[in-house]
């Protein structure tokens, strides 16, 4: 097992990464408990795969378990399910010193974390991420929230977990498309700040996809190390943490345009967004023309979506996509902030990106359909 510390003073916590962590969940979580009971919130799909093993592990340590299973999918991250989750936790008489467990992918982690943040003005929670995307990204750093009609993650709170248990064994239950969606976030870490890691992914990506445990352990651990370091230096995204949004300005617009549906998974949108961000960077002369080609080549070699044309169904034109970007959380004083790059592993926050360049890149990408 690897352990990565998220250093936030009194609110510091550990991300534990390795095989068999759900089977050891009772021993891992018991030291956090003031009374031997937990409330688990998951989704119906994850419950079928992993809730029995988690319940058995907790009960073996004398921990009583109550569980709620919500519908799966991005559409669950809404006001109605936030109310359902929060009211259920109140019905379970969850107190401020109790612990809530979020068992699932990013949707469950975000929703349950937000519920924990507002319940009794803040109760503790533990993340047990069951997707690659959640293990390397959304379970770490304390961003919680829901989607609204106006956009993705526009309502939420920073609420750090007390512990994250990333059991890499559960990745074997993921459909290939979901695994690759998470891999989009893994690639992002190499692109934003570690060129050597990206080079390693170019070599070892197929092994990660095929299920090699050592490769998966390193990929998750390095991703978490990078995120933990950035979060410790900039918890509430005043500066450096914005780098974690590489590809996300494009991604969130595309997700909104596709109705947060199965047409485009979040990590797929991140991968496409990273390719677009490098294309914008290249056209502005910030990085070489070879860099966006290298990004696209690796994504394609992994069997991932690379371009807007890879998204099924109709996609609106560049003007509509840019308008959707205007609702993004990264808008400051009405101006879009993009994460661009001076090369692979050299991302930076750009405040003054020429709109005509972004429009031209999107025009070309939409026309290529």
C-alpha cells in the first residue's frame, strides 16, 4: 500500500492506495469513529459490486452500517438527490462527530461530500472511490458539489475528507470505457506538470488498460501525489490549483452541450479538452506543433476520444460552445481563463487568450465532423 499525505494543517488527511483496501475498511476506518456506526451512500451499480464486501469488512470490526443507494450517472448530481441524501442522513441521526462514507465514483463523492458539508454545518466523511477517475482526481482535494441547469459544479463547497481509501482491486470491475475515462485525468497530470510521467504513460498506458497491478498502482499514486501537492499549496483555487483544470474549460462546455449524458463521459471530455488546449497553445506559438500531435497520438493509441468529431450526435457551433464556457467557474471579471501550455508538463494559467484563436480552433474541430 502507498500512502500520500494531503498537508492542510489541522485538516490534513491521508490517501491510501493499494489492493484489498475495501476488505480492510473496518481496520482503516475504525480509528476515526467516536461511536461504532457509519452511514454509507453509494449508487445502485456500485452497491451491487462492492457494498456487500464493504459492509462485511465494517461489521467484522463491530461497526454498524446503514446504506443508501442512489441512481447511477451524472444526472444524479442534482438538487433533488442532494435533498434526498441529506434528509436520509438526518433520518439516520448522523451527528457532527459521526462519519459518512461515500462509496462510488466522482458523482457520489461530489454529492455525498457536499451533503456532508452542509449537514449540521459540516460532518466528517470518508471517500472510498471506485473508479479510476475518482481515485486520481475527484476524491482528493475537497471539492464537492452538484450540477444545475446553468452548468456543472456551480453549486458546492470545499469540504475535505478525513480519509481516502483507493482500492485498486475495484478497477477490475470497471467497463473499459469508464477506465479510459479515468485515464483522461491521469494523462492530464503528466501534461500539466510532469513530462517524465507523461513519457512513462506513453510506454505503460497499455499495461494500465490491460490491468497490470503495478502499473495501475504507480499511475494512481503519482496522480494523487501531484494533486495533493497542488491542493496543499492552494486549497481554494486562488492560483496554482487552477492548473488542475487543464482541458476542463472545453470539457465542461462539451458536457453541457451533450446534456451530461452517456454521449460524453467526464474523462473523455477532459482528454478532448487537453488536446484542444494544446492546439490553442500551439497556434499561439507557446509550444511546438509537435506537442498537440503527441497528445493526440497517445490518446488515439489508447483507444480514447481525441476530437469533438469523436462525440456521437449533434454538437453546437463554436459560438454556442464559447457561450457555454462563459458559465464556467474559471470566469473572472467576465473573462475566460484557460489553462495553456508551453510544452508537455509546462501548463500555466492564461488570462488573456485571444477569443479569435479559441473560436478558430473550435470552428476547425466542429467542421471536422
